[in-house]
C-alpha cells in the first residue's frame, strides 16, 4: 500500500498530488471496513489518540472518534468547556501536559489560524489539523475530493463552483488547494464583502452565482459563518438567499448530473434551499459517510498501522 509521506497533516497546501492520491486510495480500501457487520479492525491497536477541540464540532469530531474506534485505537476526547484552558492555561501548557501522557497523535481544532502548526513544533506526537481558524480544514477537502472521485471517477477536468462566505472559510482554502493540485477547474463566487483580497490570483472569482453555476459538475455551497463576522457583510439573510442562495431554478444552469455539496452545518433557506439540500443530486450525506473513511486513512498512514485485516 502506498505510504503518505508526511508525519503531520497540517494542511493541503504543502501536499504533493501523490500524497493526495495515496490518502484517497487508502480511504477507498478502508471504506470497506465500514460495510462489515463488525466495523472494527486491529490496525492501530496500542496507539493512543487525543482529540483536542477548542471549537464546537459535531461532524468532524464524531467522524474522527468513529475512525479511531474502527481502527482499534485508544482515544481521549477533551472538551474545552470543562478543561483547564477555562482557568487560564495556555495552549503550550495544555499541550505539554497532554504530551506527558504519551499519546501517539493529537487531533486538534482551534479558532486561531496556525495553532496546529504551533503544536507540531512543540510536541513529539503526530498532529492532525481538524480546522484552524479561517486557514485550513484538510480532512474536509480530502473527503470532498473522495466523494467527487467516487461519484465521477476522476478529479481532473471537473468544473467545481465554490460559493458563499469565501472570506472566513477554511473549507474553501483547503478545497481550492486540493482541486488545483489535482487539475480540476475551480470557480469561486460570493458577495464582494466576503471575498478575500487577491483570491483571483488562485482561481477565477465572480459575484454572480448564475455565472459560477453555469456548466458546473459540482456545486459546493459554504455556510455563512456569522460567528466569525464582526460587521455587516450583507444587508440580511433574506437578501443573501435571493442573491447567492442555491435554488432549484438556479441548478438548471449546471450540468444535468451536477453534484450538490455542503460541509455542514446547513443554514436552510440561506445558502441552500431545502429542496436542493434534500434533492436527488445532493451528496451531502455521502460526504459525512466518506468522512469516516478518509479520517481512517489519515490515522492509518500517519501512525504507520499494520495492514488492514481482510
């Protein structure tokens, strides 16, 4: 089995196309485990993984926990609501105390961009970035790519529209890096106030959703991240939906077999209409299922597990 070349997974930007392919190929192999009556293999028996989440999470945290249990790793999940950080403990002190327990890996989500990179420089454990601020969310991009490849058989040449709150989206950044490395065609779209300066140097960007959707193989809608906004980026949620929401009428501009994607959680009636989110072209729940397989692949390759039991 091809080995991923890194010790940590901090982002998509530093990866080579061969690394991405190795991760996706491994996820394809491991996905079969999830279809068995007993969804468990001894691959990472004896390994200890700490899930350190400084931000609220449902899909990502649950997905990592399921992946760890499926590979028979020992896991510890720390909730920051009850951790010593509430008493003023620094990230470095928290990390050093966790390190003293001799874990093999730390899976980390943090509101500050670069926090997992800081951890990787100050810890002996392998570190996986489960989302850092508005920087990157590498495993989300990998599961999105896995879903696209599963449904279309390839990534190269696909036209993918990424629409919504581009400014605050770590999902957009990781997907943009990955899709460009794998030679897909990406077009970005969002309100002018929610487009990062200079992003057009990486991919074409439009302020018109109809233009972005035209001829798309896949449309990836992004959540409006109100919790990261400090000002009035648009007049109202109703107006946002009118100008940038994905509706059945707008979908007609895409290809007939377009894939509708969303990293979740969904704001129904804001970035996407319910009939689209629940419609026949939606692969949103497939993304969730594939997230477990992709995270199993990341854990397997970084921790150097034994071969998957047949």
